[in-house]
């Protein structure tokens, strides 16, 4: 006996995938162009094969059991890989195309100055860059990998921190004159991006600031708009280092608590730019090459160097 695991039929898994997505036998049947009875038979076959209960019937609705929730993650990943493989081998014009999405801030401040280096290393690749703020739907949006701002909590994907994005508390000089201690921050409107609901709370806790009933805040869609609001004196902003240094030099902004006020925050409390890719996509040679190149770059050094370094060969 080899001990090899006997897998359920692909058709039963396909039906399970549809039911798990819709949480409905009827809607799954409509998608698969079969009857609800046929769907029920395939689910029963799958449950008998696995010897586990996948769905609990409650009146006219169904709920996924813990086993079904766990299985659905792996089945979805499997069908996503099937789709990606078929797309790659049937569209020869797209085999060497790499569709990279990046946060607009990362694309502008980090990626674009260095992108020509990757073209020198892999000149045959057809690289396409988009700049969506939200995490893309890799299949629907036809994206191979993406660079997102956040805290690294994307457990379903291969995730690598490329560069931290520490913030500096900034305001106009007029507001800065009124801030004598960290507690004074609560007297003003706190500016932030809507993508992070934890940034200011983490910072205020780090500074041992007690929240008051009159705390006010404004959330913006992107960091650039939040920075402009800070420059206009609407409130106190959290500005990335590269932008803050520029505004300090011009005298437009000041750091009322000092530039290093947040330098000793815990690493897990500091957001950053993360490279995110579905694991199956790394099996494509061109995608894997770009992934290696992005991971190998010292993105933090770009804030200190005046010229772009010469390209170096990719290591395996």
C-alpha cells in the first residue's frame, strides 16, 4: 500500500466550490446549469467520501461547517490555479506579460525611478503597471502581483514586506506653536487615510495620550490628499518620511513633537508596503523573476541616494 490520499471527484469539488461561494444550493445550480437535486447529490457524495459534514441545513438556508470553511479556502485556491494555468497556456501573447499593481505612493516614490533596471535584467518581459489603491481581485483584474500599503495581514497570499512606511506627526507652524505636549494633539483635528483605522489609535497609545470626548478626525482616500489637508492647516497629519522632509525644508510643515517621536514604535505597529502574490503565480518564470527582483531591492536606501544604482543580476 502506498498510502496515497484518494481525492474526491473534481466535479464534486466544483459543485462544493459553487455552493460555498453562494451559500445556496439553488444559486449554485443556476451557475452550473444543473438542478438543485443534482447539486445535493454531489454534496452528499463529497460528504460520504470525506466522512465529514460540510453544510448544516437550517430551514431554507444552509451554513458552512468549520470543515467546509477550511476546505473552501483550499478548493478556491486550486480552481484559481486551474484558471490561471489555462489562461497562460491558451493566450500565447500573454505568457511573457507581467501585470503589476502598486499603491500610487509606492509607484511614484519608489518603483518608477528603478523600473528601468528590471527592464535591463529581463528585457523580453512585457511589464504592465496599474495603480489601484485597493487590493485587486487577481483573477478578475488580471493582476499577477501587487504592492499594497498596510500591516501584512493577507494570509491567503505570499506576502513580503518591501519597505516600512513610518510616519511623522506634522502640522503647520501656526498649529505647532500651540502644541506643547503629546496630549495637546487631541485639541486638533487628526487627519488620516481611511485605509488605516488603527494608525492614530496606535500612535496615541504609544504616546500615552488619553482620548477626550471631543476627539475629532477626518479620513481621506489617499495619503496625498491627507498631506494637502495638513499643508492647508485643516489639522494634524501623519506624513511619510520622504514627504515630511521635503515639507520641513520648505518650512511648510513642522514636527511639533520632534521628528523621532515615533521612532521607537513596535515594528508590528508600523505600516509598510507589502508585495502580495497568489502562490500559484510564482510558477510562471517571468512573474517569479519580477518577484525576486522586487524582494532583493533595498527600497529604504532610495530615500538616501541621489542616483539609481547599476543593475545587478538576479540570484536564484
